[in-house]
C-alpha cells in the first residue's frame, strides 16, 4: 500500500510540477474528465503541456524505472550476486557503442539521428549474445563464467566506443549527454516503441519469482528439485536483457536504479523473489519519476541529466544499505 501511494504521488507530481505551474486540482480534474467524470478546467496551452510534454515523459519514466528495477532484481537472483545490475552482461557497453556510431558516423557528431535508438538496441542485444556465447557456449554456461565474459565484452566495446568518440571531437558532448540518460526527448512514439518489450519482459521476470527462490539454494540443489536451471537462466537473461536494451535505446544509460531498488525492497519485504520482483516494478517506476522531476526542476530552465540525479541519490543510499547489511551480519 505504501509503495502504491508513493507511485500515485510520483505520477501527480510528474504532471503538476514544472516551469509552468498547474494546480493539482486542475490536473486531477482533467484526468477524471477523460473517463467521463466532471469537466476539465485546463486551458488549451495547459492541456498541451500536460498531454504532449509531461505525460509521455512520465509514462516513459514509469516504464524505464519498472524495467530497470525488475531486471536488476532478476539478475541478482540469476547470478546469486547482490551487486548484479541490468548492465552486467554488456547491455550498457553495446548500447553505448551503437549510439556513438550513429552520432559520429551518421550524424557527423553534430546531431543525434532519429534511428540512433535502433542502433543502440541492436548493439545492446549483440553484446549480450556475444557474452552468452563466450561465457559458456549456450546452455552449458554457468553464472560465474557469464559474469567474467560480460566484463570482458563490456571492456572491449567501451574501448571501441572511446575510439569512435576521439575520432570526432564534435561528438563528445552529444555522446556524453546520451550516455548520462534523459527523458527530455520522450514522446508517445517512444512510449509505444518501448511498451511491448517492457510489459512482456517484466511479466516474464515477475512470474519467475518462485524459480529464483529455488535457484537461491544453489544450482545442484535446484536441479535435484527438478528445476531446469540452465533453461530458466537463459529465459530470464534474455527477458531482462531485451527489456533493458529497449529502455536504454529510448532513454540512454541510467545507473543505480537496477541495483539499489531491489536492495531497498529486499530490506522491506524479505528475501523472497516472489515479493521482491513485483514490488520492485512499482518502487522502481516511482523512484525514476521522482528522480526525473528533480532533474527537470532543480536547475530550471536548464535540466540535469537523469543519470546524474540517480547517481547522486543512489550512491549514498547504496552505501547506507551496505553499512546496514554489514551491521546486521554482525
């Protein structure tokens, strides 16, 4: 209930707060008018601001926060590693390389081409595929070798991205803006592009909570209980990586969401993934919308990159969580 309340506050705040102040009662009244209850009192300008600027940004933030959080929780369960995040297997490096290639070689370093998200998505999925093949040759992979393969692939792709950036000095600022993440370019088109991936992939992760609870006892024990560990790992890695790649291609790289949200939820509800994953969806969506509201208002009319805000909030919270866990362990 508390999580849903926080999500409701985040949604209303995302629609109300901005350079152009619009009263809460007016926004809520407009929302009710769209379902046939009452009449909207918004002017045409205010209606445009709400439904063409703030609403798509809000919805994209909800989708991105939900997907990154549930993917982070899923990765932590699959790899039995509390430090795992959605970018563990090279999604970030692959997407960064794809976007950098689009900006440098297509946009000439001066513009971001409209199909840069497509290259970012292709790069992210290619990176995960290479990691999977190197890390264990398909279904024979195990958690530790996949993690090592992900580190190696990420390092290689990041080096290639840096080389591309340095080959065009005009591109450096634009690439870094993309890498730090932002919802500033959100539109209903980008929402519709991301929506099916997030809904499907998040659903696959959430319904796999019981399997992750079984896997938490160890691979051999899980097999003895009849769980096809490698097949489940493949399905969950594909779902988490696909959803993350779709989100990253639309909003850039946003750090800390996928690692701190599952940790916070775990402290609140316990260690069962059947509870961690669905609550992470709601908590992560609310967290990212709150962060975006801060990003677009704290230095108005300028805007902070969203990744900067999540890092400023996430890093201290993560340190506090680690300190708390250490004290509990004693």
